[in-house]
C-alpha cells in the first residue's frame, strides 16, 4: 500500500474531490446497490426508491469520478462498480465510523 507522504501537493485537491463523492447518502446507496452486480437505471430506481432523475444525476457524478462504469446493451445502459477498492474503502470507512460501533 502506498504511503500518503508520497501524494504530491497538486493531487491533494483531486483526492479531496474524490472523497466528496461519498458525502451524499444516495450515492452511497447506489454504490451499495451496485456492489457485486450490474444494473440499469430502472433497477436502481426500484431498489433505492429514488427518482429516475436523481439516480441519473448521481450516476453521472460517480461515472465522472471513475467510480462507476457504464455499458450500453441495446436500449439500456448498465452500470457497475469500476474498482473493488472502492467497496473496500467504504467498508473500512464504515468499520471506523461511529455508526458501526454504536
């Protein structure tokens, strides 16, 4: 595992932006729903209870930050987690949070 001391000054803001992605509960819910499977927007709407427009907006943020990938199949676009390290980072954060210890 790389040392945090090796992160260049110019990359710290980029890193901070990546962590901001986790600041929205719906984005976390989308990530949780996509964990281990690929889903289209309709499935995400059904499973999260959120509106289609909100799901699409948050999928855009997750895709722009490289956390979610998409693939078109006919009329549908399917989304999946782009890197399993994302899930491990969230597991670690949850393990260290007050929520998991309370």
